[in-house]
């Protein structure tokens, strides 16, 4: 579990997070290939969070991505990410709802990520090489300039606290 306390004017918000739900295409990968640095960061986060990957597998590279992540997970003695082929926002929202939205961090960049952003306790939109939907930016709690920056917000939560405090 990842516990983050966000100070506020009236009261602090306590986030008790158990699941990291990430979109893959355009968020964690570029043209179907994982972005450098993602494997190590996800492996480290798997010590505190259950990692879930949601993808339409547009580039047909999910098997290769999962192989890289499984290998790193075994080497680090952490659970390998769970994955599901999903393309529609409605399906992503259902997935988050089934996990228990108050324990979920969602990360994505597109319009189909908005429904999970609206449910998840914490949502991070990534501005990657594919860009980000302006509607997703508005729906998210915070914006990161890359997937590695987004994952670093969780690895170094004081950065997130500085952004979200009121």
C-alpha cells in the first residue's frame, strides 16, 4: 500500500492506494515499445502497489511488453503486472470500479481514460509523444510531462503533495 497525506486548508486528505492502473499505448509505450525507464519504475512501484495494465494492443506488442515486465518482476521478487485488453473508456471504468476506486491511481493520456480518471482516487494524465486529450487533462488530478515523471510522483510522493496541497 502507498499512503500519501495531502495537507489542506480545512483538513488533510489521506490517500491509501493499493492499485496502479495504467493505459499502455501512448502512455507507457511509444509506437508499441516501452519507453526507457518504465520497467524499473514499475518494478519498484510493485513493491507497494498492484500494477494493472489496460490496452487495446494497437501495435500488437503486448506479449513482448509483458515478457519484459515479467522478467523484471521475477528478478526483483515482486508480483508481475496484471493486464487486460481493453479499448473503451466504459470498460476501463468498470475495471477500476471492480478494484475499488478509492484505492486506485489511474494513469493515461486519452479520451478513453477519462472514465477511469473520474472514478479513481488519484489520476495522472501523461503528456507523451502522442500528446494528451485536453478533456483528459481537465479530468485528471495532475499532469505529468512523461510516464517516467508520472511514476516518479508515486516513487517520490512529496512531489505529489507539493502539487495537490490546497
